[in-house]
């Protein structure tokens, strides 16, 4: 594998059966690339992060790669993916169209214990994570060079579905505050997020939030983008 891809898997042990068939046809030169068509699958796959005893296991997926489709733009399709993390099953399917300027279409559904997910996250600032999340989401949008888009450019995503959080707690490195008991539901509506009864505590301060956050997904993905909110916030005690 090229080094930039190997780095993603350096902290994991893996096992399973990977099968593929491929056909490569055409000229390979400075100006031309051959057409590549491949079908692949993984059966009984397992990923174990270093230092963890909770694997992502029972990985089953099938997909195809066709660099000659869509007028030469290429497409990577994984119409079926499932895996198990702890006692919870993950289902997803995804498509990447135009591999030089990828457009991602993703559908995912799962309920996951966040303590098990923590070992798969590469966020150095996150030192502890617990609680549960249940999601059923659809997303479609371009994914390459997102940070280079600025406030003067239009960027839009298509999203729908819900994310439900229950009793989520987390700790951040070099941050004395504790974040505990976060619960509520987030509804995705294209670029907007609608918040239903999101509540919790930040150290000794409590909060309860609900409302609509406009252009919020683009705001999270791209520096320099603006967002609007129409929301209500209540608290019994703010320290």
C-alpha cells in the first residue's frame, strides 16, 4: 500500500478474508490511464485498535470500482456493509462518484456505545467518552478539499435522518470542565440541524437547548462559513 494509506491502519490489527477480481485494459502513459474494473468483498473481517479489547468484527462488505464509468470520472460503490461493535450492529452503504473530485453518498444506521467507539477515534484532545448514540442518517456532498472552500463560495450538502444521544459524557485534554449527561435528538435537514430537547451539564452549570441551526453542517465542515440559529436556551444554574 502507498504510505499515506498505510498510516491509517498502523495502529490496528486485522484479520478476515479479502477477495477481489480485477481487469485492467488500455494505455498507461503520462497522459492516459488504463481502465480499471474490479469487484471485491470482505468476509468475517475484524479490526482491533492497539490497546483495546473491543474489536470491530463480523465485517461483511461487497463493492466495485470502475474507473471508466461516468464518462471516465470513475465510481467506487459499496452497496452493502455491515459490522458489529460490541453488542451493536452497524449497517451502511456508500458511493463515491468522480474519484478526482469525490462526491460521497452515504446511508448509515446503528446504535453504538461510545466507550467502544472511543478507541477508533484519532482525536488526541478527547481523553474520555461514554454514553450511547443511535443514528439513522443519509448524506450526500463533495468531500475533497473542503477546507479550501471559503465564505465566498457556495457549498451545499443533502442530508436527512436523526442522531439520538443518551447520557453522553466526555473529557477533553487540558480542559478542567466536565461534560456530563448530554441527551437529546438532532434532526438533519440538508444543511440545517434541528435540535430537540438537548440537555446536560457542563461542570456545575446545566442547560437545555432546542431550535434550528441554519447552514450548520457547512459551518462545521468549512472554515470561514457562517451559520444562523433560531433557538431557546434555559438553565437553572450557570456557574
